[in-house]
């Protein structure tokens, strides 16, 4: 009896054989523990195998070859207690323990019992009866970490000059292997530490060369991720993932509550940093495969295509799967890419230049034409030019890989169905300035209409596509335009591309209506029978006709093609009203007539000299003259509200003034330029206050570098400005002002005109909200500096910031 009591006490205090492992370690311990209850309670009495983790145990040696049930129970209890005392201090000890003390195979189980013994399909012993050691997956993880650390040690090599760089020394994956996503993330980190454009170009160039050397088929997704896109703009494929969906997926992937994630997001202001600080610690039965560039890119595209019932749940699960598999710096950049807020200072023009240079270094058997003095600069120029004509990496990159950069313009040219960026005009302040600039050149003046810029593509199969200035597909917004161009083209026309302005129009009064009327029109899936705001197409250029690109033709030729291809119909399709003259008085009268007809002013264009169409370029060969600008700065600015000040007096309850900013694409930051309160009616104040209410953030947007302790500003402003609320950049406002002045308070174009001071607007007033522009297409800091330098005033009299309000 005493012996039984000792056994019972021993079992209760030491072994606890029925204690279940915690869920956190279930996947690592289930196989090892599974055999104990089976071997103790299921064996045949005549052939009971001994269970031993230590065959040399003196207690077990003393046992007979035919033990009783109590002996079996005792030996199992002691073995369990001994095992608990063995706490391996390293992976090596765990592997030794498992290999030197194999667990015997038990008797066959019933179907019900065997259902719980699923083998790991990723294990090399899958399908065999051998039990996989628990440390196996830890070894795999450790190997992945070692590989990442090795890759990190090689990253500084990417900063070498092209002549000194060898891609073989960077890649730690084999040729033909998929590019690990962590490689892209480490490159992003490297770029984030740099400010010099030349160094960043070298890094990106060498990154692309490494991909070309090992896995050229991954080059397209690599470039799209670096550009923070998933498709060409005209395809209309966008992620459109809100922060709420990302927060839900992040909370589930990291084992946190949504409230916890939101709190950290509020404190840090960067959801990517929150993700990186809460990397997934959830245990899984199978370790996910390491993320690759193609895996991330294909998942992003799948996310963008999800629609219908439960699409939000599916999107969340896609994001969660990526985050669970993410390691090291991957969570940070997964989130930023999902938000389309990469914020590392990598401009797309830099990416294009790097692609051209990478092609030069990679094309061993291709030599540049003899007349090219600087192959790298020329290659960068070629790729940029080709992209302006065909903004589609899916077409450009394969052409580069299969040929060479010198023949790229012959392969990739203007293509029907792929919109190009619109040519833009520089501002001018008066008729005399126009005559002076174009004194030896024939030029034409056209009405500048106040509508929506559109590029209309008519395909050879009769289909029509309409694109905005941002290459967004607007066909569903203007079904009446589709009908009009199809009806009014001449029968000889089989295909064309028009550059035009779509304007709200009152056909009864034969009158142009303001842009604000046009903006009330629905944006998607408009039915012709439901249209309330009628429009007229004012066409001024033709870029393509019957299979022939016209971009390289002079304007005079393009205009003749336009006039010969369509029949005008008032209120439906009209050519832009034009005048060809170099007489100052005649141009002045033409400007007055344009303003009287509800147009904004004039566009002045060269006709025969330097008159080709230059996509996405603000050219000196096109000038714009608006009546309102002749006594001011010469142009309006498109600015982003980033903060506001509470109203007082009559404006109590709404915002009294807003802090506006221009955009610096090189540094990916918004720079304050003025406060605006005038030009806002009470109705406008209420409307704008309500619109921005949902965009409030607790503090100015910042993003911090992993490598440095300080924070890099996403908003740049003076500490002397103390707004009451801050906003996420979401709207673009068109603003006019009397002039620009050097300012110690604002930071627009800081370092361009003045080393330490920025530029501000004097007497700014709000004109309208630009719904056709995203914040990143607001007036740039370079444009602000150009406007300042173009002012025909004495800047020395304007060295203060008094007119800011």
C-alpha cells in the first residue's frame, strides 16, 4: 500500500502525464507526446514494448521483461519527469536528444485515433513512418534568417558605380530562382537612407541589373513594386485598400486587437512601422513559404480584382496571409505598398533612368551608335521618352530584354488604346510677352475652355475609350460623348485619337457652363437617358489617324488632319475657336472675346517650328494666358489642404482658415505655402469643413527611418504655425494669388530660391476644388520656384509674409 501511495504521489507531483500542451506549442510537441498514451494503454499484454527516453536508466534496467501495468505506468511517469527536466539550451541539443533517443513505433491505431496524426506535408519524411524531430522547422527558419543576414551584408555593394558593380556578388539565390521579396525591402531601406539623386539612381540601376542577371522574368513585377503600382494607369486596376481593412488583417496576423493596432497607428502615424513592430508571432502547423516578388505582386493584383459578395473578407485574408509569411523588413513595405505610400524618395523618373542605364550595362553584345557621347545619359533619355509615349511596363520591359535600348523607340511607340500624358502649357502674364517670345515664329491662339481634359481613342473595331488627364478610364462617365464622336466622324476615318476638352453646355442658349456644373455629373455607369448635364466636345488636336501616329508631326499638319476628319455640330462637337495672328491689338480683342464666351482665356501654340506634341511635358511652345492672371502671378496653383484653424465670430463651428501646401516629389513631402480664408463663402466653408472632417489625423504626418533616430517630415512647415487640426492629404484646391514672396514661415520650394526660406502666396483665394487631381499631382515645389522667378516685380520689396492670411 505504501508503494502505491508513493507511486500516486510521484505521478501527481512530477509527471502529470495527462497535461495537455499549450496551443502555442501544439504543432511542435504533438507527435512526440502522441506515442506515450498509445504505448502505455494500447499494447498487447504479451508483447508490450518498453517506452524509454533513456535506455541506460537504472530503474528501467531493474524492470523485468514482462512488466506489470503498474511497472509500465511507473516507467512512463519517470520518463516524462526526466524529459521535463531536460531543457535543451540550444537547437543542437534538441536535435541530439531526438536522434539518440528515438521513440519506438506503436501498435496500429483505429481509424478514429489515426485521424489526429497528420504528417507535415512539407517535411522530407512525409509519407514515411519516421517521426520528424520537433527542431526541424526551427532549422528552416534559422536558415532563412541566416540567408537574410547574408543578403544584408551584401547590400552596400549596390551603391557602387555601374562599372565596378558585379550582380553575382549581391544575389544569394540561384539563377532562375524567384527574387525574394526581402531583397526589394532591403533595397528600399538602402534608398531611404540616401538623399542624393545620383546615388539612388545607382542603387536602383544595380538592383535591376541583379534581377536581369538571375531572374529576368521577375523584372516587370519588380519595377511595378518599385513604382508602387500594380498595372498601367489606363487599365484602371488599383488596390483601393482602406486602412480599416489593413488594420483588421494586421491585428489577426499578429495576434493583437484592432484597438491595440489603432492606438499604435495613432501614436506612430505610420501603419507600416506598426506592422514591422508587431511581426506575426502566431504559430502555424506549416511554416509559410518565403515571400517572393512575384508572389507579392500577383497577390496585389488579385486583391485589386476581388469584387462581389464577401470580397472584403477575401481581401483581408489575402493581406493576412502575406503578413503571416513576412519576415524582417517585409511587413513595413507590404503595408506601405498596400497603402500606395512607399515614401522612400524614389521618383518614377529616377526609376526610368535607372532602367535605361541597367539595359546598357546588361547588353554585352550591343554597342551604342557612334554619335552618342554619353551612352548612360542617352539610354535614360530614351527610356523616359518611350515611357511618355507608351506608359506600359508590360510592353517596354520585354522589348528591352529581347532587344536593346537603342532600338527601343522603333519597337515601343504611340499605341492606340494606351493614353499618353497630355501636353501642358506654361503660364504667361500678357499679350506683349507672347508677341516677344514668338516674334520670329508663326503661332496660333485658341480658346482655353473650362472643362475636363479628355483623350478619346476610337479603335478600328468601332469601340471607343475616353481617358482623363491622369489616364483614368472615363468611358462610363460620358456615354453621350461616345455616341457623338462615332456619329460625327467622317466615313473615311477608321481610327483616331483626339485631344480635347469636354465642357458642360446649355444647348438651348448655346452657352458654355461653368466647370462646377460639369462636376455635378455622375462619374460611373451613366445612362444616356439619365443625363441631366449635357456636354460639348471642343477638340483642338489629333494624335493618331487611321493607323498613323501624328505626335511627331507639326501642329499645322495635325490640325489639318483634325479638320478633315470630323463634321462640326453646335453643342455636340466643335473645333476649338482659333486665331492665327501676331498683332497685339487683334490678340487682345480675341482674349476679351474668349473671356466673354465663358472661356478661361487663351492657349498660344507654335504652328510650324518646334510644334510637335510633347506628352506629359509643360512646354514653352505652348503658353496659357488668362484674363484673371494678367495683373497677378500668371497662373493659379493646385494646392493641398493639410491643416485648419478653428473659426471665430461668424465662422464659429466651422474652420476659419486652411493651411495649404505644394508637393515635392523628390522628397515625397507636402510643403506649406499659405493660409487661405478669403474666397470662401459660408456655404463653401461648411462644405469643405464637412468633407475634411473624416480626414482628420491626430498630428502632422511623419515617417521615420529605421536607420536613424529622428523623424523625416511628410509635412514640412514652420514651428510657428499652430493649426488646430491636421488632415490626411486628400483634396486639391485651385488657388489664385496676387504674387509670391520669400517667406520665413512657409517651406514651399525651400532650398531652391533661398537656402533656408520658402515661398508663400500673398492674398490667396480659393477658386474651386480639383476633383480630377490626386494630392501627388498638386503644384510642385519646382513650379512654385518657376512662378516666383518669372514675376516681373522687384522681389526685394517683398521679403515678408504679411499677406498670408
